C-alpha cells in the first residue's frame, strides 16, 4: 500500500524514492510487526486469559510441564495479524507471489485455529483427529502446489546445494514432492513448539535466511553472480520474511521462559506452511530444509520413534520430539532451548554458506 501510494510522489520530492527499495520496506515491515506485537500483545494475552483459552498439557510428558496447564494459547493469532497488517502496508500488492504467500499463511493458520479451538473446547491436548488434520493440510497444500505447477515458470526443476544448474526436472512428480514438503514443514514447526521460546527462536533464524535468499533470488545481478536461479518478483517476499522476523521476535518477548502465552497450532502451522511455500517459489526447497535443520531433526525423531516402536516395541528416545528426549535426560528446559537455538543458527549459516560454493 505504501509502495503504491508514496513512490509515485517521487516526482514531487526525491525522498519518496526510498519506497522502491526492498531493503527499506523489509526493515520497516519488521519494525512494524515488532511494534504491533509490543502494543497489542499484552491486551491479547489478557483477553485469552479472561476467556480461559488455556493450553491442555499431556499428562505423559515431562512432569515439569504440568504446571503450564492453563497458560493462554493461540498466541499465534497476533503473529498472523501483525504480519498481515505489515504485509498489506509495506509490500507491492500487485505481485502474485505476495498473494499466494498471504493465502498460504491464512489457510494454514485457519487449520491451526480449528485445532486449537477444539483442544480448548474439549479440554484435550489432541484437538482435531490426526487423520482429519492431515487431510485438511494435504488439501490446502495440493491447491497451492497445483497453482504453482500451472503458473510458475520452471517450477518442477529441482536444485541442490553446490550445483548451479537443476539436477533434474521432476515433471509431475514435483507435485507430490511439493505437497509433502508443505505438509511436512508445517508439522515439523508444530512439533518443535513444545518448549517456551523454542519454535519462535528457531523461526527467527529461518526467516532471516529466507529474507536473504529471496532478496538474492529477486536480483538478476546477484543471482547470476552466485549461480542461483533468478526469480522475478521474489524480492517482495523479502519484505514478508522480514515481517515474520519482527513478529517472531515480538512474540518471543511474551513466549520466553516462563511463557505468558503459547503459539498454538494457529501460529506454528501457518509459519511452517509459509516457509515451505516461499522455498518452492524461489527454488530453494532443499536449502531451506538445511536452514531449518532443527525442525527436520525434531520431525525425524518422531518418525523414528514411531517406526521403531511399531516394529520392535522399543523406544529410541526417552520421549519424542527430540527436545523432550533431552528434558527427560535431565537437561533444564532453558538449556535445551538455548542449545537448540545455537544449532538453529549454525544450520542457517551452513545453508547460506553454500551459495558461494557452487
């Protein structure tokens, strides 16, 4: 909105020229979401508390988590609201990639909202039946991926780190691959949202990585120099990524241990889903899995635990996801969170470092 309103005024005053710069709008989108979280976070948390929209805690988890029962959840709502407001103010709304990203963000947030609502209504930590939740996610992801398949140029090419050219054109096989990526990423973030500040801290690293990747992909000169695919219009996703960084930082203010509010599925599913879609748009599907390596480890720990238990009736981990394994091993919650943040930062650095090694 600001871009369309202020930039044409450059003929009257050259100062308005700053609105054409993605870096300027990205920085202020981050500040905007951060400010919105700080301003509206406390009243939203208080409203959630008064409405008794508290988290139900599983009784088979770490004993230290039992005292968290009743902590307001669905805090992801003010992440979604702040990002949407900031995106509408600072992004170029004529860009189709912008709207696809926003739609993904809202749709996966809606699935999470339904899940959180059922958890609260039924006083049960399970929420939506697992199968129904997956069906909704697969349906939403399928519509998004089919749109990409039909409208995005070179969408089926698969790029790998260290290779300048696509290693293979997946053809129609790209569709199920992309659907699985979206569903898997959204659930991986959701699984990681189990300790105070864990998911929101890790998401900051991932969205900073995405902000850099989208900016480079949107610039013909930088993408040519680095040997990565140039994606026209991808630069606007830098603004969205920075908005998410600001929102996650703002939310972390309230979610740091001991948490005043939990993100809930409404936040984790929406943020995880939008990470995957942005990676598909800029052809960095594999690189984003590296940047979000902790999310991959968390999801993998659950898959391994379930498969091994079904086959051998034995547990590989004390408890899955992985962060609970370390808690059950005697680590304090804050120690697990900070060490996972360190790993998240390292994964992000590794992912970005591959850009020059190809």
